[in-house]
C-alpha cells in the first residue's frame, strides 16, 4: 500500500489568479463569450480586493517569494483599476 501524499495539491499562484479574475470580471475587464458586457461593479471588485488583502495578511509568513510577488501584484493592479473606474 502506498503512503498518502502529505503535500498540498494545487498551485497558490493559480488560486490567486482565479480570485483576482473575479475582480477583473466585476470591473468589466474580462468578457465571457455569449454574455453581455455588464457595467463595472466597483463594490464587488472591492470585495475581491479585501479577500486578497486578507489572504496576504493571513498567509504572508508561509508564502514563497514568487507567491508573495504574485499576490502583491494582483492587489496593486486591482487597487489601480478600481481607482481608474471610480474617477470616470
């Protein structure tokens, strides 16, 4: 009998990307085929941003450099995009 794996499946950067794309979709920056383009929903994008910031705070000591940089980049990008849309 083989021993069960103790490693955690999946990739943290892919996980963060999936969450971040929810924010980009909420801002109307990602289009889905067959779905009409919606107006930007800043409130929903802000909720995603808060989720990413919470993950950063809770996971920061366990992240590798690449994971940390990816998470910080998505947070920065969403913050900038939200500000741009709010200024329109």
